[in-house]
C-alpha cells in the first residue's frame, strides 16, 4: 500500500468519533442516525466522518429510500494489519540480531 493511502487510513482512525463509529459497526451495519445518536453529533457531522471512512476504504454504504446504512468492509483494515505485521517482523529481526551478538560476545553482556 502506498504511504499516502496508509497515512489517510491512520488519520481516519485517529479521530475518537470515527473510532467509536468503527467499534459500533464491528457489531453490525447501522444507519447514519444510529451511528450519530450515541455520539450526540448532528447528522451532517456524522455523514462527513462516515464519508472520510468510506473514502479510505474502511466502511461502505448503501442507500435504501432515504436511509443510508454503513457497514465495515471485510478487508478495510487489512492494510493496517499488514503494516503492523511488517513492523513486528522488523523488530523481531532486530532482537534476533541482538541475541546473536550477545552469544557471539558473551564478555560484553551484563
């Protein structure tokens, strides 16, 4: 994933209101009204937050009549998971190198 896209995803996840919406959507689809209600925000504000989440690929929407319903995209957070796994692998490799160095030079260890 390109760095700019990952930046947008992290920006979307950084907002507490959007994070709360994602938490609620992890329990199932919800309308804009259902998502805005517990946050005590106006519907237009909720729509702006949801549009940003949709632009980043985290959620998707569908409209039936006058009701717009959102749900999480199954693969929406995969890029974040991939990024975290790469960081974990790099950190694990660094610790492996440190362990080898300590075994190779026990006299410098604690």
